[in-house]
């Protein structure tokens, strides 16, 4: 099992909650300082924090099995104890780390059809970052011929992507299989832009500053290769 569930550390939990609800996500967990929302594909968590940041995180079936398979594939992965229970700490070659937790059974709730969570790893070495995602069991979907973009699907929900950048960081983003104008109608402050990196996308105001992209699923695959391996 592998489900994408990035964590947004923020002092603006309520504002993010309102934004996610307007976008079509549904809250599936609510605890002091912690909320989880479900998209049609993938989850996203909010964690109260003074300093805003975004971190990759995943839900898996068994932490021990996930650690074993990831390590055997070639990426460092060890089971550690955290305040939230056992988790797998995955360490990339550049020193970046992220955690994977055992999935918690939650009640299902209807979410906007076609909306997927898609955090983006902005990496100085796209190939090395992409190998980490392959090693944890994600399946490659599209890659740019220029080598600056690779994205993956997780078996149990969510997308993850790697995009070349001069400095490493994590960007919160989503992908929508429909027309992003549908989502824009619910969020008056959102705008639609077209650029060469993300194609057509909805830009949402980020409660912590800046923007959150909702990328409209790409139909024109010129300059991209689709992975068709099973």
C-alpha cells in the first residue's frame, strides 16, 4: 500500500481548512493541532506550527515491510519511533528525509471527482530524486524529454512529482482531471494562468503566502513521454 499524504505545517490551520473545503476536499480526521483531508486521490494533513513549511509524507500498509522494500531497492529507509507512533524515515542521497506512517482506517467522504493531491519535489538532481520515488514503490507516469519533470502515481491514491530547480524545496500542489474553471467558480480569489512549466493551472492564494497551483491534467503530451509499463 502507498498513499500520498503531504503535511502542511502552518499557523493558519483554519484558513487552509476553509480553502481545502472550497476546493472540494473532505475532512476525515480532526484532532488537537492536526487535521487530515481527503481528495478524490490522496490525502493531505495540516499540523499546527509557528513556522510554515510543507513536507512529503506517505501512508503505507506496514512500516517494516515498506522499509525493507525501499532499502532493498536502493534508498535508505529505517523504522523509527515518533510522537505519532512508528514510522519509516526515508533518506535521499542529498540528505532530504521524509516519513511514511501506517495508514489509519477512516470513514470515507465524497470529494471533488478528479482532484488529486500532487506535492512537488523541487530538486537540483531530478534523476536522483525520481529514483527515490521509484524505490518507495511509486509508478512513473509522465516525464519530460528535457529531463526537468517526472511525475508518479501512488497505488492507493495521490500523485508526486519532481521538477528541476536551482534549490531544493517542496511545493504543495494538486492536479485536476477536469476544467479548472469549475474550481475557480468556488474560489473568487483564484486565477487561471498558462505557463510552459505547468501548462494551464489554477492559482490559489496560499494562507501562508504565495500561491498553490492546481494543475489541469495535461492532454497534449508533446515533449513528454508516458510510461506504459504495468
